C-alpha cells in the first residue's frame, strides 16, 4: 500500500505552491493571521495561519478596507496560503520556531511560557511579516470545570448541515444578517459566573477562514471569550473532504489530554450529530463529562438542517449519572440546568 497522500491533497499542494509563486511575483507579502490560543500554566497550543496579501493591505487604510470587505462571507474563503513557511512564536518566556503545513496553518505546542492564569498576549511573525498578536487563554492548574460549545445552530443560526443553505449563509450573507440564538449568551454568562476561570472552547465543523467573523459575532452578541477549534474544509491525506464528526471527536479527546483534571459541560444542538458525539465521548470518558445541554431546533430548522422535521436523536447510551438537558433556547437551558449547575 502506498504511503503517498491522496491525489486531491497532492493536487491542492501543487496549486497552492503555484499560486504562492504567482502572488509573490506580483509583490504580495506574508501576513500572519493569529487564531485564539489555549493552554495551562505548563503548556500552550498556538494556532494561526500564514497567508499572502497585497502590499496595500499592510497599510492602515488597507487593513480597514479588508475588514470591511470580509464582512461579506465569501471573501473570507479567498486566501493565498504560504506553504511550509517559517514562523516564530513568542509567548511569555518562550520563543519557538516552526513551519506551516501545506495549507499554511500554524498548530504549535510550546512549554515554559511562565504565564499565569487568564488571558495573555503573545506574537507570531515570519521573517518578512509584521507581528500578529495572539490571545492565549491560560487555564489555572486548580480549575476543574470547562465548557465546550458547538457554534452552528447552537449559538449562531446558519443551518450548516444542508450544503446549499450552508453555502448561502457562509459565502453570500453579510455578518449583520447572522442571527444569535436567543438567551444562549446569558446562559453561558451565568454558567461562567458560577465557575470563574473556567476553560471555554468553541468546537465547530466550520472553516478556519471564518474565525475573524465568528470572533466579531461573539463580541457583538456578548458571548464569553474562548478558544475556537475549527477545521480546514479542504482534502485530507486520505480523501476529498474532512469529516466534521471525526474533527469533533478528535478535538474532544485532545482536550482530555490537555486538561486531564477538568470536567466538561458539553453544549450542542439536535440538528447535527452533537448528541451522538457527546454521548459516545461521555460513555468512553464518564469522569470527564459533567452534563450535556442540547438546544432543540424548531421543525422548520430541522427540515433546513437535514431534510426531516424530527431531530437527530442520540443512539449512544449514557452513564446514568450524566444528565442531558434539552430546551429550544438559552433561557430554557438555563431553567433546566439551574438546580444542577447552581445558577442564580
């Protein structure tokens, strides 16, 4: 059996390299896009991407124009990745170097940063780019509670599973047209008020290209800050497309390694496979899951999500001491979980 990557992955790498050469010939320059980092007092996982942008985009006026244009969804998906570019990360006492992957992505783990709990700032740069500030969520060693939240149809209405509607929402609609799920920000705020310093992770099958939009959306609707674990929609070494369900499963397992002492509140919706994934994870790791909260979609939303009016019910059995709470919005979930989570 061949160890070579799948044909589509090799084709993507070939095209990315040729586009990079072309844009560099036109004078485009390296730019670092920093994503939210996370870690504890011993390590940090720093995420980002190195891409090319025209010289005009490096100016203050160019950056303002770019931010304005990116507010229409399709512009988020047009980037020229820097394949295997060298970068330097500085975070606290640590300074490390590495190389981007074939999609231009940075996913680097470092130790010895010496930073205390809370939100901390670091930088990512390349030899020719400006420094990009990365915000890192450092979780204290005494923290025992964390929250993992889905994004699509849990805090943000997108109907992501249905391809044509997902394409319309992701590529064509402006940011201002996106709708927040009622009461979810208040619910999260109450949970985190009860657990100060908790780890907060937003886990989604959405593309990394939408990170900037999602960050602005969450701030505008007053969702708590947290690290985002998104994915790349391109081909993998084994197939044409990445599996969203596998991405979520792998991310949850990684969190158990990164934070072995934390119990998680898992929040999702019944329009995708969140309950199946969460139930499977809870069954395999019962000491890592405190509870599961599921936002129930309306029949109309269910049709748009997967073509029927019925929710995608979880088939995985759950340990009896792990409760599952269900409600159509954040206000309902707050009422359902008030006694269990000790909310006001």
